[in-house]
C-alpha cells in the first residue's frame, strides 16, 4: 500500500476539523456582510469581533490592534511598506536580516526603489541575526526594523525580545519612533507570540500555518504606531485594510489560533521528540550531511539538512515517489532553481546549498512516519550519489 | 416582530454561497490541503484544482486563463489595477481618469496616486448615473495612462456604456480598467466584447465565497504588484493561494455563466415589480440610477423627508435586510458621493435605500416589502419635521 506521509507543514497545514466546522455556517447560513446594519449582519459582525478578541488575547493586545488580512505575505507587505512610508519624514533607513521570508525581503527591495536604504543584517552559521551588527546598523535615519521570529527554511529562532531591547534603547532612536516588526508566520503554535514579551510594534501571522484556512492572515499593529494603509477603499478594519471581511476565514483563524495555543505544550513536546529522532537518525545513517539551522534554538517541527553531492530537487522527487511530501526550502519560491539565499547567508557553500531538504512535522505525524522516512531516505541519497558526477569525483580525491 | 431577516434584499453587499459551491470547496480544507507552490503530489493536486478554477473564471470573462490573477477582495483587485497599471506606465505619463461614482477602492487608490504626483480627472455623470463617452474623450490628455470606469454601480445599479467608452480609450491609445465587482456573474462581462484592458471581479458578488476575487489583465498590459514576495500568480501577487476559495470562485463562475440569462429573466420582473410598486405607493420617492440600463436585481430609491438608516432599522424589524448604499461605507453617515454626483441634494440623499434582489428571492418577498414599507415610511414621516413643513406648505398652497 502506498504511504502518504506529509512532512511539509511549514508550507501549509490541513484545516483542523473543528476549525472547518466553525467556519461552515458562515458560508451558507450566516453569510452576511458584517458592515451591514440589520440583525443577521450584526451577528456576522459579532462573530468577527469574537475572533478578533480570541486572537488579541493570545497576542496579549487589545482587539482593535488586530487587523485581519489575506495572509502572511500581505501582513508583511503592510508592515514594511505601511510602516516605513508613514515615517518617511523621519528617515529612510530600514534594517532587516539576510534570511527573511521573501515577502519581507521583496518589500524591502520595493522600498529601495522608493529611495530607502536597507541594511540586511548578517547571520551566524546557525542563522541567528548578529546583534552586534544590529547595534551598529541603527542610525539617525532608521525608521523600521523587521526580524522574523523563526525562520521558515531552517527553523532557527531569533532572540526577538533581545532585538527589541536593542532597537528600543538605541540612542539613535531617542525621541522618535523606530518601528519593530516581526514575521511570526512560522512561530504561531510553536512559540510564545505575546507582543509585549516579544516587544514588537507589528507582527504578521498566517492562518494556514497553524491548521487554519488559507487566504487569511493577521497583522498586529500596536496602538499609535505610525502606519499608512496599503489597500484603499472602504472603512473596514478601522480604515487600515479595506475590503469585505473574509468572515468564514476570520472565524476559522480565531478557532485555529485558540486550538494551537491550547495544544502548544503538547504539540511542542510531540514534534520535538519526532524532530530529534529524525535528525539523529539521518545524521547516523547518512554521510556528508549537515544539519542546517540552530541545533537547539529551532522550531520544534523543523528538520533541515544539506546533503552533499546531490540535488535537493532529486531527493524531493524520489521522496514524493515513495509517498513522502517534503520541500527543499520555501514553498513560495519552490519553482526557482536558485540555491536558497537563507543557506548562503549562513555561509553554506553554493554547491552544498543545492542539496537542501526540509521536512516539517505536524500534529498527525507518528513514530511510524519517522521510521519510514529513515528507512527510505538513506537509500535514496545513496542511489542519487551513485549517479552523481560530483560524488564520484570527490570519492577519487 | 422578531428580527429574523427572512427577506434578504442585500445581495449587492454579499450573496449566500451556493450549496454546490461550498461542496466543491470542502475537500480543499482538510483533505487536498497542499500548498499549490509545493512540488510534491499534495501541492500538484491543489495546483491542478486552482488552475481548473482559473479556467472557469476566464470562461466567465471570455478571457485566457493566464490573464487571471487571483486576489483576496474586489477592493484588492481595484487597488492592484489602478495603482499597479498607473505605476507601471508612469514613465509614459502621470494622468488618470475616473468617474465621479466609482467605488471607494478605485477613488481612494486614485487619491493615493495623486499623492505620488499623478493628476486625476474625475468625469461627471448625468442624473441617471451614466458616464458620457465624449466626456472621457475630453478628459484624456497626452499624458493619460489609465481610465478606470466601473461597469455597474452597486448603489444605483446603473450600467455604463462601457463599449462606447472602450472605443474612445482605444482610439486614444489609453488603457481602460473596469470595476466589474457589482456586475460580473450577474450580467455578461465578456472582455472582448466590452473592449476593456483590465477588469476586477469578486466571488462573493455571485454566490461564491468571501475572501477571494480576481483581476483580469489583458496579456501585454503591464502592472506592478501590490504585494511583493513569493512568485505565486506568476509573480503578480505574492502570498499562498487561497485554494478552497479559488475553487469556490471557479464553481460559482461556472454556475453564473450557465444560469446568467435565466437569472436575468427571473430577476428583472421582480425588480420592476418592486420599483413600480414602491414609486406608486409612496409619494415623493424617486428611483435612483437609470430606469432601464440597470443591474437585473437592483432597485434603489431616495425617499424624501426621512433617513435611510431609520428605514433600514424599521425594515429590519419587519424581517427585511436592505442597505442604504455601499456596505463598505455604511458606517459613514455622510451622504453618498454617488447620489450627490447624480445631482441629488444632500437632504434627499439622506433618504437613500437600496434593495438588491438575489436568486433566492420570490415574488412573495417583493410583496412583503410592498406591504410593510409604506407604513414604515408613514411612521417615520410622521416624526419628521421636514415632512411636517412640507405638509403645511402644501396645505398653504391649497
């Protein structure tokens, strides 16, 4: 019987049955536009407000600071563009890291075209942003700092609270605002995302990364943080994000985040155990393989490796054939043949970076799944290496 | 009477998702949940479903599938079109033309562009809400890069002479975008026939889910993305695709195309029954928008001496859900810019009421409104100092 083992939870997760159940009435029964004034529409409004309250409670903020968007990429775009533009009178310098998600990096590139200067902070070999470099990079023109909570490719967790302290206490920021944003898309459900403990002014979430629906995200905007709306139109979301609310998606997000938070301890324990089994199993069974990302400060569900002498794509295809879904990095750029910028920034040589493989665990994965992967992967790598000219050459050396 | 809103006449704000549409979406939440950008089977399966939907949306527009960009809302589509196209051509010129009755998403996008150095010409409309194609011709300058005129207006139902406007823009060599959010799926929106270069549509306006919409842009027309990031939607819109939403939109588009002419035949008599009945039963009430060139289910009025909000509340108590204009602005108590553009004065514009009839509505629904509404108006007018003044003046004349 063909196996179906899904190990690409960082790309997306299945919608939890209780989430879908909560969403269903809002398609066909309680379908009204929450901006309307009549009773049934006000019920939709109340449901949206309820979801907003749930999300706010988990983020540790007031409900009005929670803005629902169409996803993590939209939230990241809103943060970088909407925040920096609102402060353009005060400065034109943005700081981010070299390993951010493309939604942040590309938004920064967009700002460069508008005359902003962007510093891409280096990271150490584990993918941790260099805090000494941050300290030095902040200057009188710095208006926004965006550092992700945890990396989507290698799972490394950033010291966000410490970064916040550096940003907020820096002498160059005295008497004016430097916005601190974090892309927490991969962190929700795994890490504490309390905005005060993290010390962030803006934070991005994506519902489908924590067993919620695709097409809906969260943008947290701390009160009084300068911000220019990026989508113009109606007065939804207190004039900060125009467009008819995705009611069912918002309801699903509230339930999904609530479930993720309730189950967080169990989830972390479950995934960490499987993760470590998988990492140890691969390290002991396969030669010339490098764990990428931080050995301990990493997301509980992230297993990422570089295999020397093979292409990540080839491993993926073989795994897919064996019924295992994995990834070579970010799903958002998986059609690209370029090696991952994240790996290169960590100092992984180009040749090695081509052999990247990411397996991201989820609540439904089991020990049997890990056994199966371990029994399959070594053979795949061995076979691919046997036909690789690189491997042969290296063997002769 | 308990407010259960048995009679839903606000289909212009949003429509109920059809059971077939929801059924088509269901597998894509928890079963076929892959990220369509992923290379494995899970992703492929989701991608196939998404591309099939793209084809169905394209068919609704008589367009090519690769010209469809999925977005999250009609508002996003309009922002993407207006800002994205204008910005892509800003080296050619920095002037755009819109009408006075555009949706806020177009108007405010134009306002954002004006802050970036663009100039915006707003062409007026006549008393029925029609844009004069000659006025567009007159507004186009050497540096005009984009004209954005809505296909049909959500507040007054008027359908624009888009083909004639397209003839003008084509002759002038200027791109034409149309906000077809209120019309697509309800009346024909064949982009080849209309002659437009870009068109926005939203799934929740034709019995598909909220949170998903699309922008069609003719091949060869450039536009800058609104969201940067991953390379989804051919690099035109970053962000993980809303697969179940897109599948739902595709199904809704397929059904809309199949049933469109029948739906029109059913809705127009209901609409006209409501329009004729209300204007006959209630004095000092005007139909807003064009009497015939209007959306099939759209009946909009201004009732003199009273406020739209008050009428809505009273109708709500009679189980009727209606609107006083655009849902996007229903919190704003200002008179509608659309009604003012028709030449309706501020006082009369306050009495705005919009009924948008949908596929579920029956003749009984219409008769229910015709039965309860005159009493609603009577009661509110009795409390209205304006009406009192009017009565006294009328008696004085006698």
